[in-house]
C-alpha cells in the first residue's frame, strides 16, 4: 500500500457528515488517515464548537442569576 492509495472509511463517517463532498465515496488517502486521524479529529472539533456554545449560554444564565440575586439583596 502506498501513501497515495485510498482506503475505505467506516459507514459511520457519512452518518456524521452526510453533506461532505470529500467523503461521498467513503474513501480517503492513506496519508490522511495515518497522519491526521481525520474523522476523530474532525468530530472532536465539532464537539468543541458545541461545548463552547453551551458554555456561552451558561455564562449568560449565571450573569442573569447574579443580577437577580444582587437586585434582591
């Protein structure tokens, strides 16, 4: 197998990224698979975005609660 050869990805890949044109054939080059842990890295990045959005919402809620407590004191 050469680094430029393509390997098949698991069926779960299109489930997570159904609109990704680069994954339509469910294959990536060997060098991408070995060098980056592509799917796992990408899923981690997407989860990070979701976690940061939740954190922002929590900070807003804490600020609102703090303001309400301060107002009542």
